[in-house]
């Protein structure tokens, strides 16, 4: 079992790690101020309330950025955050100045580039470094020590602020990833529904037409030839069992059609319907499986359409190979109405399967005959 990256709990609740990034800085400032770590101790209540307010404002900015937007009244909240980060330093000293990181992070999050962002960020970092240098010089440190600490303050502040900005953008990307996964899952479900619908239409169309045809034939034979009628009924039950098997195979996406089987079956079915059928079929043994499948579905759908939508007396099924292409043509002389054929989903399924193997599809009436033509390349890439 492999662990997902990032962990599943992060994908389910991506905002919690972002919130956690705000906690250390929000706690550090009042602790430093109360204990007097970098200067004289300050008022505990004021330190806690001020740090909590600054942390809450920064968190509001970060969560809004994680949604890909800026919060309402962001200019005012940014101004308040800058004041909360910079003004108390005058009486609380270095204990308070870490909150400048929140102000810098909000500037990077909200100002979105340009000279305003560059100027504001530079000002904030410069002020932060200057305060560190002045504080070190007042504590009688050497100039080199003060400058070194000032550079450290700039780097550490910039890195922490970048972590806050990056955290917000990461949450946004995770949310987009989750949305994309949901859309892909919905698309996959939709495609599977279309596949099942198309395969059911193409498979059951011919099977039900065969059942209807054999049932009518059995009824006509009952008064003349009981033995022949019985044979047709037995054949009818066989077709029904095959149709049930096909339906079960479709649900598992395991149904495969054979071009030779479909051509032979079409000839037998059309012959039983009294249609004079002529086959002109080239060698099929070396055809790629994908091309055979597309052509086999075309034969099945063409036969079904002929039985359902025409009064054909003759039909020709031709399969030829020329210049690296295989062409299937089904022509019948029983055009009754093209509207019923063109409005159905069967021919659309044939067209989709042909396009899937870089082939082409045509269907229509020419010279009083209905022609269905599918052409696919011999070598399917």
C-alpha cells in the first residue's frame, strides 16, 4: 500500500497546514513581549490582543488568497495590519517586530506585483533590518555584528513571509486539483454511460430485430410447416440467449465483435428476411484488431438499419483494400425514409468508432439507394 503525496488528510483539509503556519509567529510575539526577551517586558493583555488581531487579519488574507481572491476591504485590513506590526515597536522594542513578517506576507499576497508591491516590500524589509541594526548598536555590539544581524533579519523575514504566501498558493492548487479530480471522475462516468448506451443500442438493435423477424416467420410457418416453425422458435431462443450474454459482457466492458462473424451473421439474417444479399469481401486475416472492430460494428448497425428502416429487396456488402485503406460499403435498394435513420444514435456510434481509429464515415441516399460507407487505415497508430 503506497502513501499518497501529499497525505490524504492534507487533500481533505488543505487549509489546516496553512493555519498552522500562522500559529508560531502569533504566539512568539506576546511570549517575547511578556517575558521581555528582546527588551523590557510589555503589557500582557495588550500584547496578546495585538498579536491575536494581527494573526487573525493575516489569516483572513491568506485564506482569501487560497480561494484565489482578495477579501472585502483588503486595503483597510492591510493598513491596520501594517499599523499593528510597526507602531507598537516604538514602546515595545524588538519584542514586537516579528509581526512585520505578517505585514510583508500580506503585501506579497494582496498587492500582486508591480512597483507598488516592490516599494512596499522593500520598505517593510528595510525598516525591519534597520530596527535590528539600531537595536544591536544600542546594545554596544560592533558594526559588523549589527549588520550581520540585520542581514539575518531580512533573510529570515523574507523566507517566513514567502512560506506564508507559498502556503496559500499551495492550498489553492490543492483545491484546484480536487476540483479537477472531481471533474475527471464525472467525465469518466459520463463516457462510460455513453459507451454502455452505444453498445447496448448497437448490440440489442440487431438482436431484437432478429427476434422480431424470426417470430414473424415462425407465426407464418405455423399453419404450413410446423417443423420449420419449431426450428425458427428454437433459433429465436438462441438469439435471445446471445443477446443476454452480450448485455452481461457490456457491463464488464468485455464484449468483442468479429468482422467475419458479423458479415456472416448479417448475410444469414438478411437472407432470412428475404433480402437478396451479395458479399464481396477481401481477405480479413491481416487486419488490425481495432480496424476489424470498427468495421464489425458498422456491419451490425448497417444490417439493423436495413431491417428497421427499409423495404430492401437486395443488399450488397463490399469490403475492399486499396492504398493502405480498408473500405466497407453497405448498399440497399429499399430506401423508405432517411429521417428515421439519421435521427438515431446508431450511425453516430459508427462514426465515433471510425474516428477513434483515424477513419471516416458517410451515410446517405445516392441514385435511389442508401449507402453506408466506413473507411479505416490498415495500420492504426
